[in-house]
């Protein structure tokens, strides 16, 4: 959520910045400024009335002691009137604050100046790329056929148990899943991230804190009786560790990693994008989350992007990094880099990771703050990234490494799988 100071300091910059998202914020920003002015005026009037009530109440006591009953009665009636007036300003204050909050939570984050303009995925910029494109045998098939051929994943059984988008991993398929989780977690720990094991259900306050609510409630599974939400990513519970927390600057950088199952309704998804492992309702992912001082957050973002790149390189996958345009960014992000790996059998790029800096947007919702060198309380910057989700990584590994003899396992994974080939 944007701070009022951000809007007050330069409302035109906010309006112009949000145009990169193809978001017309002018009327909303004007409403924010007008409502905040009304809120401030109501608060001033209320404070003045309460001060007058306090001073007049003291006079009433003095009048009674001095036997001035008439003056005391007039003052008592005056206090009664003041209290009635105060209710009007209390109502105005509450109304203004509610309407102000409703508008603020529906204004997305202002993109960083380096975010390119654009309407969608076709306008994203390729930052860099690497890895070697595989040469597949003529008999090459997509991962859903490989999964059936080698009895690795049973999509039909998942439909029977839960529905489409809930695959069942079997044998070496299940072992490969576990190997990837441990590989990602070990690499994260080796790179200074502290491992967290979070809950898979969160309350509405947590969903609001990281921006899933009220923006994405339709994409989350909601346990209505308990009013809890299944997490779409470990970002939500891990970042909410720092909700309503005041840190010291010496605590930075805070670097956490967490494995979790993730749950997404993926309403409206169809076609080739949902075939096999391409889009699921339940999947496994390792997340990295950082809390940082504002002046260091973009250096931290670069570090996180470079780290995710090393993971994909160790898995020997062809990759590219995209700088997302304004029209393709998430609601809460100020700058996002997406990673894609090439799926040789499908002959297409698959998105496997997003690494984002949210600046103070999430922190303002979370009330995640720190004390600077002058002991003044400031908002932190929050960042997160996928490092990495399993489904599309697994899909690319199976497809790109298929040979007439079987599916080759990348060397970095062999110590985790315990086997070099799936045959």
C-alpha cells in the first residue's frame, strides 16, 4: 500500500508512474488527497473540542467549590453541547479513514523507473540468457507422455482423488521431487538464507499484509468456517513473520527460505498452458524472502536474481531472464524479473520464477519497520523470489534430458536422487 507521504510528496509522479501499468490513478489520487484533508480537519476539530471539554470540566469543579452554581450549570450544558458536536466529527473522522483505506488498498505499487512500458508479456525485455539448447532424439515426447511411459506421475489418479491439477508422483518421480526440494533448500542455506517451516494456512490479516487480499481472493482456496486461506506461496506466511515488528538496522539483511506446498485455484486457465505440469492447483516450491533497508534493497534484488540464475545453471537448463513491463507486473511489485527455461519437447519457454522488490508497499500494509541510525522508525523494503518451483522445472528436466536409453539426471542432482538415469 502506498504511503500518504509518497502521494503527498509528488502526486503527479505517482499518477505518471502508474500509467506504466496502464492504470489511470488520477481520480483515485485526488480522492485520497481530498479525503485525507477532510480527515485532518475532522481530527483538528475533534482535538479542539476535546481540549475545550477538558478545560471546561475543570472549571465546573472550581465553580462548585466556590458556590457558583449558575456558572457551573451553564458550563455543564456547554460541555454537553460540545460532546454532541464531537460525535459529528468522530463520525466524519471514521468515515474518512474508512473510505481512504478502501481507496489506498486498491491502488497498485508505483513501478520503478527502470520498468519498461508495455501492456503484456510480449512487451517484456530480455535481460540476458544462457545455457545450451538440447538436441532431442526423433522419438522425443512431452513430459506428460514421459511421465506415463516411465510411471513417474499419474495425472488420472490425481483427478480421481482430488480433481484436475492435483497429480500423484510415484517411484522415481516422487524421489525426483524430493531431490529437487532438498537441492534448492541446501543451496539456499549455503547462500546465507535461514530455513523456515511455515504454516500452510493463513488468516485474512496475513493475506492483506502481503497483498493477496483484497486483490486475489478469487485465486485462493478459502476455508470459510475457520476463515483461513490455503497459501498460494510461502511468501505469505514467511513475510508475515515481520508483521507489526520493529527491527533494528543492524538486523539487515534478513534472508529466509522456506519449502511449502502451494495452492492456487487458477480460475480461467485453459488450453496448452494447463497440460501436464504446466499449471497446477497444488505444487511444491522453495521460496526466498528478504527484508532489507531501503538504500540496499536493489542491491539485494540483484543478488537474489543472480542466485536463482546459479540454480538453473546447475540444473543445466537453457534459461533467460525478463524484465517485466508495467502491464505484466504483479499488483504489489515495484520491479520484477521473471526466469524462463526452455522446454525442448514443447518448443516453448516456461516461466519458472519471479524475483521482485516491493519497496515499502508490503511493509506499509504489514507495519514492518526498523529503527535507522538516528533511532527514527522507517518502513522496511521487502523482496521475494521463487527458488524454485518444481512443476515446470521438472517438466523441462524430463523433456530436455530424454535419450533413447532413458532420462538423464543432471550431475548436481545425482547426490540427491541416488540414481543417474530414469529407465
